[in-house]
């Protein structure tokens, strides 16, 4: 299916002066599409709006929402990627006040992950690449993703479905393309993302579900020791839902009951 | 003048799947062109090659060099921007081994800075945006430049020609689009760029000139106290050469003799 640029079918970016290309000056969302519906759309639009607010990108969010709905309808099934850039500018970091944010919609097939990732759990690679601490960008799904590119290039062995990333101070933060949760004595733990990391839409949805189910949640700094002591460990994102983690370095975990319960919920959130 | 994409005149990026747009997965060089010649080309090509090596981008450097030479010849005068991306890929951070790096050449007019920036010196804005410490990316002129975009958005007042950026630990690093030098007791000082910052081509050229002139150089961590005690302060880049710094917060400096001497040298490096 053709991509759309600013609402029009296009095979090429309208402009080489786009600040998304020049500086990674923009944001993106990766949205599961099921039966023509963009799943978790409200949360994706919320995160995008927060990103626009923090980066001072003046986008028309109702227009974006309607384009995403129409594009998803045309797609049917798959993964919809929305890239929103600050638009064009002349040379130099300074953005023109007249810059019009650019909307790019792209379709990919449904992600073809092995079924056993979800059923039996995954093995986590131990990434040497650390996340830098930059509070101004922490939590955002922005287009400056070289850390993830470098981290993902560390392993080719398909034994590892994902890689664990720590920050430069050694805190356990997230996967390369997932958020990480721990279950400790019935409590759900996930990393505080004030310094680095991406505040994933599925993470956000699961935190809301936990509140609804009265499962205690602790959003905090997580050490390797705490990871080691966890009863259950799982990854999540808004495309695959939940993958239990069964191994990382010399650590191993069974797939636990809370992981299974939340995995079922995540599945319903991603399917019409 | 039309931009070139992979050696061909183009008004649009060949592909929306370019990883430069998706992740800022690439590098750039901003090259002064005088009388059809790309100035300081060897240093630009050296830095690009180092960046490619560190990011594992397998580019054809002799092809890039010959394209830059031909494009500069066609431009005559101005600023040539070279963007080199890792090329296209499917969704996901993992790069395809078959990805062909993409070369984008763009022309801009000669930068129209007020003449008094060079003659009388500039006033520096005190940026609140701090540079994150990421040794894996430090020194590179990569496409992940949101920190610079945010920093540059902090001031609109044209009284300030540039802004001073510190790292998250408070060290004095560089300008938003310049490197910074101090002169202290006849010694040249500039920031160590092992944790963050861009290793500018003019910085590199000036360090070589200093060695040639037997001016002692200290590449080190720089504190605000050291900046305050400096006898002379100047900025440099490979487009404008050298701007003396005359004021920053409540500090002020005169334009000193070593700054003037190096400014003359920088001018010859940027003009045929």
C-alpha cells in the first residue's frame, strides 16, 4: 500500500528539506491495525500530543487522527507507522515559525514473530549500549534513535528476541523496542522514565489495567539485583502485546500467573 | 540548484523508508564552497569516514568525494550539505545487510551572518538545554540533533549569535553549531569530546595549526570557572571561521591577539 504524505498517496518524501531527515526533528507512533481499526489509538494520540507539546511542534491532532483512521481502514490488517516531523526548514537548527508539520503514514504487514515468543517466553540479550540520561527527551518516541540502532546491531543470533538496555548509570530501563515489567511479591514494577527510555503505549495501557485490577504498581529505578530477585519478568509493546522473559545472562524465570493474565488482556487490547 | 540523491538531481527523497528519516540513522557534513571548491574537504571526509566506521555504515568514500567535488563545482559559492544515511530498511531498528547507504547533497547560499560577529565578537546565550553524555555518539556529526534543535529554540533575540551548551554534569562543551576555544596564559583550551559534543572540522584544523605554530594546546574538561578566567574566548565552525566571544552572562572579554591571528588563518582555510 502506498504511503501517505500530508494526506496524499506518495512514494517519496515531499521535500529533502524535511527536519525529520536533517535532525530527527519529529516523533513517531507504531500502531497495530486490526480489522481496519487502529488499536489503542487514544493512547497513541495522547503520547503524540505530549511529544508535540514538549518539542513545541504545532500539529493538527484532529486531522492526524482522522487520517490515521482512514489509512487504517484502507490497510485492514498490519502495522501503521505514523511519522510526524516539524516540517521543512532552511539550513540551521532554528525552525521557521511558518514550518508546517509533516504527517507521514506507512503500512507494514503484521509483525511475523515466532509464536513461541509469546507462549514460552523469550531470551534477552545483554546490550552493552547504554541509554544516555537526557530528561528533555526522556519518555518521548522521537526520531533520534541511534542508541536503539546501535543496541539492535549488537546481536544477530535469533535466540535473542530482544535486548535489555540499561542507562549510563547502570539502571535497568527497557528493551530496545519494548518496555520491561517485573513482578515482585505480587507487585508490578517498571522503570521510571524521567531520565531516558520510551514511555510505551502498551506500558501505559497495562498500568491503567493494573490500577483497574487493584494490582499494586511501583514505577521506580530498577537495579540488576532487583531484576535478579523478580518472580516474573515480561516485555511489552503495542504491536506484539506481551512476551514473558525466561532468560537473561545467567538468570532464568518461569512464565508466571500475572504475566499470563496481563498477556491475555494485552491480546484483547490489540484485537478487535 | 537541485539537490542530488545518489548522484542524480532530485527534488524529493527517493524513499520514505530511509533510515535517516526513521531514526536519524546517518551522518552529515556542512562544507563551505568557494570558487567551486569544497573547503577543508580532507577533514570533512576524514570525519565522515570515522563516523561511518563507528556507526558501521559501509559507504563508498571515493564515490562520495567525487560527487562532492562535482557538486561544489556546479555550485560555485555557498554551503554544501552532505547527508549520508544508512539507506532503506523495513520497519524495525535492525538494519538489513543489503541496505545501500544513501548520499544526499544540498546547496544553500553563503551564510548571511552580520559582519560584526567576526569583527567585534559575539554575545553568547546561556542555554538551559544540557548535552547528554553518550560516549558511543560523542564527537560524531550524526543526524540525532534534537538537543541542538531544543537549545536553538531557547532564544530568538538576535543579540545572541550563538548559545553556550554544557553537558548534564555542568562541563562547558560547545556552541549549538560551533566549537569553543579558550585562551589562557597563551595556551589554547578546548573541550574534551569523549562524552558528548561534535568534533568540528574547523576545531580540528585549528588544532593542527596550533601545533604547527607551537602554540600549546590543552584538550580537557572545562568548568565555568575556567571560562571566567580565560583571557580570550572564541567560537569556530567550518562555515563562518572564527567569531570572537565578547560576552556571556555577566562575563566579558576583549578580542585578543591569538583570536585575531587564528581568525586570519581560518579565513584563508575557507577561501580559495
